[in-house]
């Protein structure tokens, strides 16, 4: 390859590298105990080059069930979609305009929120995503009237 070809390849790669989107970090709690909080907050930190029109989507349990959508450089507010529609606080925002609605705030904590959450950032030339699992559980304590003997429960009535 001659010098001109190498230079053109370098310019093409630089142009492509300048128009990318990337999920930097997906902050999802590993587990949440029912009754310990009224809401679950998840944050998707991402970067998008200024010349890349980005779109953020959140999915529940794979890329099948979309639950949230936001277009950062748009005047349109974010939208909650599907069965999470009434449980998402779409008004929750950050002061940074490029990350204004990068946070998913879910109300009414219950078992049915357990699952995999995916944040997907899409642009014209690239897309990136990260997925994390959330387990919602209820802590069950052994009743004080129950004793264990040889790892077997003994009930005192």
C-alpha cells in the first residue's frame, strides 16, 4: 500500500473513531431486599461523539422487551414503554444535558423486577450495550420458636 493509501486509511479510521457511542459503565444493584427501599435506581454512563446522533434504550430480560427510550440531543422527553410504564420515573434527571435522562428509576419494588437489564446506546455508525442482573428478594428469618438439631428444624408448639 502506498503512502496515499495509508493516509486515506488513517483519515477514514480517525473519522470512524470520532463518530462512536460507548457504554462506559452500567450501575445496577446486584440485589435489593423487598422493604429496604421504595425505588431502584440504575445508571447507564455513556459517551457519544458530538457528531453522532445517539439514542438510549433500556431493555428488560434481553433485547425483546424495551422499557425506556431517550434521545439525548432531542427536545423530546424520555418515554417509558410496556409493563414498566407506570413504574418508571421519567422525570428523574441529571444536570448534565448529555446525560440528563441516563438514569432508570423504578418505583414499587417487587419480585417481578428481578431479571437482566440492558442499556443500549445506538448511533448512526455504531452501537454498544451492557447488561447486568438484578435479584429482588425477601429476607425470611427463622421464627424464634423454631430450633435446629442436626440441621433439621424442630418445632416447639
